[in-house]
């Protein structure tokens, strides 16, 4: 079952017009340098060229797209090169925010659980008797000494998020979401530009 909306998360599809004078073999020959890199397997059959990359190098111009296919289609309006590329990098960048949001929510849940346990431990028991309040002697009162605190009055505690802050998880989730959005726009644009440059390159005279 194909789910185009989900496939678009990590796949890039498109087409480029071909020069009418360019045969399928010549078109594939021109894009071959983009594919023929260490760790790349290439299969050509019936005007379709498929490839699969294993551990591509950083300088590989198609390193982002670990596998894909190119197909030449002919029509009365002219021939076009259709491509369908798959990117593990885009998929991981899409899933990473979900993972870090999960870590952040786990931190919030742990803080809530720890706070509930602390409040339960600090809850006064029914048989607890009020503690006597100390009083200052007249000399200390005359000298302006502060009155002793009432032990029966709880101190105002500054509320915090707990020991486990979720901010780091939210930050990483936002960072990977930004990387994905930029990559989802930039990488297809780069692929089209590189394919167009390869197809428009002059023929090898050798």
C-alpha cells in the first residue's frame, strides 16, 4: 500500500526535460559520474537506472539520497527524465524531534512523580502536636532582635521544574525540526541543479 503523503517525508520525486537529440544511453552516461562513487551499486534496464549507496562518503554529491531510480519517459511533447530518490537522513531528521519530545515529557513525568512523593512525605500527621513558639526576652526585644520564626508555619518554597529539566529535550527537538525543514527544501533543489548541470554538460569528445 502506497501512502504518498507519508512517502513525501523522506522521498523526492520530480522530472527534468531532455534534449530531443539526447538518447537514453547518452542521458544516463551524463549522470553516471554522479552515481559512480565508492560503495554505490548501479543497475540499468529498460530505460531505467537504479542505484543503492552503502556508507557514502561526505564528498558524494548524492550522499543524502542513499537509493533511488531514474527513468526516461517519451511522449509527443518530448522526453523527460523522472527521478525517485530516498533519503535516510531526512527520515532520521523527521523522527528525531519526536524522540526528544518523548525525553522531555519523560522528564516532566518524573518531576511530577517526585514532587508528589515529596508532598506526601511532608504532609503532617494527625497526631502531630503544634510546636511551641519561642519568645524573645525583653532585652533582645529592646535591642531590636528579630522575632523567632513560627515552627508551625511552612516556609514559602520557590516552585521549580524539578531536578530533571525538559528544556534540553525541547531544544533538541526544535533544532532537528529546523534541520529537517531546511533539508527538505534544500536537498531537492540541489539534486535538480546537479542533474540539470550534468544533462546539459557538453558531450565527451574522446
